[in-house]
C-alpha cells in the first residue's frame, strides 16, 4: 500500500523544485518542433498534408527504449550516471536548436526535417534520463505530486516556446524567434548542475544481458505474460484519442476556425496554461487522495469529453469566449489524466532498470502522438473536422476498457 503523505509537505522540497525545472527543460524542444514549427510552416503556406507528416520527426520518442539501456549501463566520468548524461545531451540540444533556426520551411523542408529529427532524438534522450532521475529521486508516495510539478514546468515551457514565440513572430522573423527559443536550454543546464545525483540501492546493470535483456524479462516475470501485455496495450491506448485530436490543433485554430496568432497566444497558450497547472495539481492530489485506479478512470472520462468539445468551435466560429471555455476544459481534463498516467508509468518500473523500462512505457505512450498523428491531415481531408473529432472521441474508449482489466495490478501497486 502507498503511504499517504501531506501534499503541502511534499511540495516544500528541493526534489519538487528540480522536478519543476526539469519539466521545463523537457518540454521546450518538444514544443519547438511541434506546434511552434507548425505555426512557422503555416505562415509560409506549407501544405497541410506535409505539415501533418512532420509529426514523424517525433519517431525517436517512440523508439527511445532502443538506446535507453546505454544510459542505464554507462556512467559518465563527471557528475554521475544521470546528471553526466544530462549535461552532454542538453549542450547538444542547444546547438541543434541553433541549426534549426537557420532553415527555411518553404524553400528547403528537408533541412527543416533533418534538424527537427536531430532535436527529437536528443530531446527523447533527455527525456530518458529525466524520467529515470525523477523516478529514482522521488519516493513512491511522492510520484503523483512530483509528476504534477514536472507537468507545471513542462507547460511553462509551452508558454515560452509557443505563446511567446507567436507574439514575437508577429513582430520579428521566425528565424530570429527560433534563436531566442534556443536559450530555454539554459534552464536545463543550470538545473542539472544544481540537482543532486539520486542514490539508488539497486546495482546498475553491468553486462550486455543485464543491460538489454533483463529489463524486458523483469517486466514479464513480475506479473506474467498476459497481464504485462494488457498493461502495455493500456499504455498505448489510454491517450490515443486525445493525442490524435491535438495533432493539428494549431492549424485548426488558425486556418479552420479563423483565430489570429495573437488571439491564439493570449487565449490558448496563456489562459490554457492556468487550466493546465490547476489540472496537473488536481491530478497529483487525486492520486494521493483517491488512489491511482480511480483517478485514471475518472480523469480518462473527462479527457474523452474534452476531446469532443474541440469540435464545438466549428459551430461558434472565432468566438474568443467559446475558445476560452473550451480551452480551459480541455487543458484541465487532459492534464488531470496526464498526471495520473505518468504516476502509473513510474509505479510500473523496477529501479534497477529505471531508464530502460520507463523509456519503454513512455515510448508506447508516444506512439499515438507520432504514428497515429501522421495520417490525421489525410483523415480530415476525407471526412471533415467534425467527423474527425467524433472518431478521436470513439477511439479513446478501448483504453478505458483495458483499465478495468489491469485493475488488480494497479491496486497491488498502491490503491
């Protein structure tokens, strides 16, 4: 059983500040090559089908478990296993983001794709280490609220790399905007030096078998093959509908509904942040107070409703009040579900193989965001935006069905 703790006592620790700052560092490069790059390409009149295909540059997020064992096995000669890797990766990210800022989407989209793919690879690698650090530095009973703080930082980076970027893009060239965005990585580097290397009782893997094979064997041995496959399927499907619905959301707001970039920045990116922060906090508190299973179920239902609500903007048109209400609801519900879901992923890992197992889980979580998002532009062109959001809503239900099948394991882990 998970020990109950005081929410406010848990918040007042250095560990939580680190979780917050590392969330900012993890989110910045992802959002930069996501909706911010999408807005740049929209401004340069790049075709929607090509824009949606650019979601494929996120493939490293779905494949990161392939090289995660390297970060469990090898320890840099400075700062320790987790912090040493972070310094190297964050420095390379800074340079790759500078490279992207020197490209031109309408003239040479291939160069844009190459730099974006490199950023995605480095960002996914940073996620591997940050996820492992968070799991190893937080106590089991702190996971829910720690994930909430991580999401806070993650969403604050969204303001910097999306809302602030859109406002700047109204006044200066996009290339200059991307150079400014590059300095978000300074936060990550400073945090890495400020943080303490986590102490782990489990011995790090030392052989090829322990590094590559044992993390996967351990996963299936702990509960059995059938149950492990059910858990992996749940991870794959829980946020499928939500991720598909948000795949081309910037294009939807700008080119379909008809909002301006300034409206998008002030309403979606800033008002949405408040709802996101509240949702992330409520999600973490919900896990502590009501348990992981009940939180995943209730927040999952709210997430489905919020996905469908996006279609209502087709009826209201570019009405700022309607957008504000829908964005508050969408961000609030989605982040409650995300907090509970991330806590679930952490609870499933063995600390001996933290980086590899968490990378596997989060890779599966990222599949819908990348592979399922790639054809969304084509789907919209075939069925229209309203039918598309109906499809996204229906696709979300299988994940909730699987949740009922893995309930015994979740309760065993703490409910």
